[in-house]
C-alpha cells in the first residue's frame, strides 16, 4: 500500500477514526487489529498508518463519515450505572439511560458504578482522550461523605501525595466541610484521577466512603443539573475551554 508523500500532510488512522466520532483512539487500534478498517481498498493490519483527505477510508464496509462539529455535554450520572458501552454482568450503563436523540457519544473518563455527579460526554473521540490525560492539568472536584473519625492533620498531608499499596498518588487537596456524628463531608480536588483513587486514599486514612459526587471537571461544573439530566455546552465555551477547532464546533447549541 502506498503511503502519503511528504508533500501531503496526513494524520494517523486511529486519530482520524476517533475524530470522526466512531470510537476512541484505543478502540480504533483494536478495530484495525481485527481487520475492520480498509484504506483505498486494502485492509490495514497496523494503526501505524497515515491517511490524508484524499484517501478512502472504510470501516465495516461503510465509508468513513465526515467529522461532525465537536460537541460536549454535561451529564449528571446517578449512582448504580456502569460507565461502559456494554457490561458483561448485564448491569445498566450510562448509555442505556442517555436521551435517544443524542448522537453517538463517548465519555471523558469514567465514574465508578457507585459514584455520581458530573460526567462529560463528547462526539469527538480525540478530544475525549486529550481531556482525560493528567497532562491536561484539569482539576477534578468532589464532595465525599465518609464514615469514621477524620484526622485533619492526615487529611491535610494528602497535599504532598501518598503511596497506598505500592501505588503513588499525586497531591490531593482535601478539606473537612462538616461532621455529623460518625459521618463527615469532605471537599477534595485532584488532577490525576487514577482508578478508585479517592476511595483507596481515604481507606488508607481509615475512612469508609459512603457517597462520592463529582462536582466539577476542569472548567465545567455540575451546578444544579438534575440527576440523570444532560445539558449541552455552548459552542463558544467549548472553543474557549478545550481549544477545539472553530470549523469543528457547532455554532447553534442549547444548554450551558
């Protein structure tokens, strides 16, 4: 198969599939490995391939759709939903509960099944991947209800980072908000967002998490969005906060 010449600027095929909103870049690499992607009539066997606007890309026998304008939504995830497309255990997923009129969307990161609060959705797989990376520097904010006695000195010590069971967690800003008998509410902020980070760190402090609500992801706030509700972010805000190209962002959007 002939690869593009240096005179023609191209992009990696996995990135192109993600930007078209078909899947994440990681999923695209799996699709390529499974022989589901063709370029100019030939099946790709490796994601290490560059395509240009003149190449004909086909996925599962269907031509690659043109990339839609980048769109972002805020979703108030309820507890009890899995953040995945399909669950092998048959549990309900966030995608089962989203409004049917939504286009195909991807989540920006995940929330555990018992966690709730703000979950960002987008139709742009490349944007989803970028916003998930710790290098983006976006702060994730949470309100956490815990059972147990809060040691404020140990809580403040999380600002220096902590190692739990051999896993190093970066700095976490944590403050005690209120206490009610044996329960307390904490406000926590972090930038890494490793798997079950808050639960594991607080267990290390002898605190049991009984409720975990994400209230903000970078500049996007949960606000008063009702549980289970979805609200689209205005195109101007998406451009300003994510740097998504103007040509890809839809100009007429509802929500805030």
